[in-house]
C-alpha cells in the first residue's frame, strides 16, 4: 500500500473515532491494535505491550504528575485568593483594573501551575461576575480570561512542555525554560491591547477609585513573596543546574504543601482531592502517550514517515515557507480537535522533517508549544472555550468565540515576532541549560 494512502486512512480513522466521542487514549490504542495486527499478526500484540511499557517507563515523563499535583494543591487549597488580592492592591485604580489584574495574576500563576482549564474555570466563576457587576464589557472580559488562561501552559512549569519535550526527544529543561520569554511577551501584548482598547472606548472598562495604603501594599507583598520562593524551587534550581526537572517539580510540591500549611489552607480533604485529581489527570496523559508512541512506530514501520519526509524535501520549499506550513497545520487542527490529539498526530511526523530542515529544535518546538496553548481557545472546539461556557451558562457560545478571536490573533502576531527574533525563545535556555 502506498504510504500516502496508509497515512490518509490512519488519520481518517482517528478523526472518525474522535467524532464518535471515543477517548483519545482508547482511539489511539484501537488503531494501534488494528494496525499492528495487519502488519505482524498476533506478534503485533507483543510489540504493542513492549511499546506501552517503554513509552511510560521513562524518567523524562516523571515531572508530569509532580506538576499536576503542584497545581492541584494550590487550586484545592484556594491559595490563589491570596495572590490575586496582593496583585489587586498593587495595580490600583486604573481603568479596566480587573482586566489588568487578571492578566498579571495569570502570568504569575503560569509560573506556578500550568493548567489552563483550571485557571479559566476559577476566574470565570469568581472574577467574571465581578466584572459584569462593575459594568465591564463582557466580551472583552471573557477574552481577557481566555488569554490569561492560555499563558499558563506556556510559562513553566508546563505539562504540555514536558510532553512536547519527551515526544520530540529534546531537553525537557530547555523546552520548559524556552516558554518564559514568549509567556512574558504575550502577557505584555495582552495588557497593552486592553489598555489601548479601553482608552479608545472607555465603555469597555470603567474606572473607579480604589486606594491601598503603603502598609496594606507591603503586607500584601509579604504574603506574595512565598510564591516567589515556589517559583525559585521549581525554575531557579533547574536553571542553575542544581536540580533536574523532576527534582525541581518535587521540591516545588514540598514548597506548595508548606505554603498551604503556613496560610492555614491545607486540610485532609484538600490533600485527598489534590491526590485524586493528580491520579486522574496523570493516568489519562500517560495512557495517551503510550498510544501515541505505538502509533508513531506503526508510521515508521509502514514507511509512511519516510515517504512523507521525502515528499516534503522534494518540494524544495524555502525554510520560511516550510516553517509556516508546519505551524499552520496544528493551528488549523486546533479549531477542531484538542491539543493532546494534535500532539500525538503531528509530532511523530514532524520529528524527521525538523531534522532534515535544520531548524533549531528548541525554537521550533517552542513555536509548536505556543500553537498547542492557543489551541485551547481557538473556535469552535477549543476545550477552554467550553470551560468558559460552563462558568457562564447564560452567555451564548458565539459571544465567547468573539471574545477569544482577538487574543488568538495576538498569539499569531507573537509567533511572527518569535520567528523574526528567535532569541525571545532560545536565549534564556541557552544561557542556563547545557
């Protein structure tokens, strides 16, 4: 069978299984079983079991449950309230204050936990009603929350970054740290957009007097400083070369537990919920990875990967055009399927192409990671969009789409800047990680 026909059939079956509502992991495993049986017969099951074991029994994936647990502890203990209140006091009484506070909080929270859906749910249920009550434009408010949530999987620690690094066979530490520059760039772009928008149309965001005394500001800053210690435990130790990503994640979890105790937010029920949430999410992710690894082996054994690479090289596209095509595909797919599915489908195919094209792997996969983060807020099927819909049931989905679109366009603008100035993504990891 021709490689292109095999590739078309495989992707077509995957899309059909996704549309039938089958879980991602089960869809991949079903396709793996069928494919390996067709190629190797009964011996294919032995290959599948070996592939599953080898794909999850790897040290590079060990930060995932730690990062998930870290976010669960903060989320379940409601320690986020302290961070939000502290930022609120320092921003002051500027126009569209809650918009700016939301984006700054999302930036800080992105350096502690990389769960976009959790952040969108939290802000959608707490901050959005307050914005509506104070007369903020709802569409812009929804967009701000979605944009802020999209920062969390980009700024380390990030489960998505660990997955990309593991599947693409690159340094986990480097791909994690590469998200810093783009994350802060997007935070600045979003804030500038909000400030310009409310300046041009004051009705979008009201101004109201609010003042905090210097004493209140210093007290709030003192409460915020321990979060800086957590960030140092997670990222500082890794950047200084003292700890691996797994060790940094573990020290971050210990720091989060101590911090929750100091804030008197840690209870038995909190830890129970955090642990059960971690088990559910981590098991799902690892099962998806197992299915994806076997799928990539089928593509390699069948010759589909080699045929695709030879075809792409045969087109003799310029590096810029090849990069544009390779980034446009996951961006388009993000309109219809979730990030995990996109990663599992595209990364095995992209790997040899990136090597042949000679792209800087950290730079390319950082751009790919940005694509994955924006996929959560890309209409019509971004998962974070549906989380937002769940927090505000009376809001039409069309209104949520309209709120998300400007931020999706700003993400694309940021990607263009990173293509022009690759140092935004690669300077920091090259300085601190060997």
